[in-house]
């Protein structure tokens, strides 16, 4: 549905997961949903998802499931955002 859904369906999906993005990122199957969201959502929505979980990046990086979400963030978001992630990793 996400890949072939209408913009309205994607917006509804975004609204459903934005409030639970950290929780989903830490779950075995939830992290796959978040990764897929970063693949199909529009860039402003991707940035909003990132901003919602940016305070928890270290926790996600150290988690068995969350690390996949951080990897996806690095792959799909703008270089500026990736540099922010790198700064958080190095302190």
C-alpha cells in the first residue's frame, strides 16, 4: 500500500506512525515499517520523522532493531542531516 498508495493514504499513514515512531523503531517488525516510511514518504515528512526520534538516536543505534532505522536515515536523508547524526555519534 505504501509504495503504490495515493498521497492521501501516505499522509494518513504518516499521521498514524509519527506519534509512535520511537516505539516502532525499537520493535522487530515496527522498525521495518519505519524504514519503509523513510523510503516512500515525501522529504518534509521524512524530516519530521527524523526530528521526532533525533533525541533518541543513541538509544536506536545501540538497539538490535533501532540500528536499522538509523542506517536508513543515513541513506535517505540530506547530507546535512547525516552530518548531524555523525556529530551525535562522536559527541
